């Protein structure tokens, strides 16, 4: 059920969700996106280039986080603009075979601004992992009919 | 390894065509843990008024990063891909991306800024759909902008 544009107000909560991430998820994202940088799947390579370990693709995090907005809006095509800065890498531990996540991402969102002339609303996302904000200025502009 | 400062202002014309397939949309959607039915079921997409499956909001990164690869793999650029960290990203959709689209991207290097021993490079991809029977016309689909930090030694 799509939200009604006329009832949107700044500050309105759009909900939250938890995303669990494993090394397998990073391999899947690498294959789906074509980004095969080994820092996202090979520990020795990642530490060899002075990273603390294997890190999630920023674009995995960005792409997963926006699903909260897509589902709230009721149509993926409603997201007309989406931007973020990547501030902290998400370290993904190797939990292969344990059934445990290697990292957990918490996503929550709120309406930041409503533009009645454009028929759009800006949703501001808060994206946190291991107690730190991993995305900054994560903003999706949604056009609602 | 130093970044070539002359990269700023450089453009790479649209190269190969990217054919957007239904299975690729489904695969990408699963990879970002998207569950909206408009990514998976044609009937669900049509019920929302779309011609075919709708790509997730960040799908255009596939096409944008292919375009970026022209720059990163250009021996003249001085970029070491293993030291690249994504700093920021933006997608502006002029229309959604649908299965069946035939897309091309023009790459523009909008900024090169030295940072410590490395550099911040901002690129913009203008993504078009080829339209018309002979694919001779272009429709603007998305503009993506991306900044990458190429870390210097010790960064």
C-alpha cells in the first residue's frame, strides 16, 4: 500500500530493518554487479592493501539500504534520485559454514522534506553497522502519485 | 604511482551496448536483498503500469562501473584499482530502467583532486537507452555521479 502524498510530513518515520551480511552475500553482489575487486572477497589481498580485512562493497550497502524506501513507496520506480557518501567500511567476518552473519546493518528512515510542487518527498536514511554510521547523507527522493 | 592530473575534463564516448535482461534484474535484486515483486514478476510490474520488470534503484551502477572501467584501465590514468575506495555515489533517474532496455553510457571525468599521496576522482555517467527500430535515437535514462578515492601509500 503506497503512502498518500498529501499525508506526508517531515519527520515521519518510514520504518526500519536489519540486514545480515555474509561473505557469500559479497560474492553474490560481486557477480551480480561485476565489481570483482578482491578487497571484497579475499582477506589476504585486503590486508595486503592496508585494509583491516574484507569489506562490503559500498554499493552493496547502498543498494540494500534503499529497499526500505522501495517497499515503503510501493514501487521501485518511485525512487527518482538516491545519493550517499560512504564514510566507514563495513568489515565482514568470515563466518562461512556457521550460519552466523559476518556483519549486521541497521537501516532506518524518515521523511526529511516534502516538495508539493514537484510531488516528491526526500527520505533520509540512517545506516549503522558495528555502532558506527556507515553511510552519510543517504537521501532518496521519491515521487508519489 | 601518481594520478594523471590531465584526466579532468576527459570524456569517454558510449562504447558497448548493455542489454538489460530479466534474469539480470532478478539476480541483482536478490544480491541487494530486494524483495519487491516488480523486480521478479512481469505481471506485478505491469500491474504498476510498467512495460516489464523494473530494475532496483542502484542497478545503473553496473553500466556506470563499466564506463568507469574505461578510465581505471586506461594505462594513462595512473589509477591502481586495488587502492580504489568508493567515496560517494548518486543516481538521478530520468526514467526507470526496465528489462529490454538497451543502454549506453558516456563517461565524463568531472574532477581530479590530490589528497595526501592519493587522489579523489569524480566521474559522471550519462546513461541513454537506444530507441527506434534501428536504435538510432537516444532517450536519457539516468545520470550517475561517483567519487573514488585512490589511496596513496599508507592511506
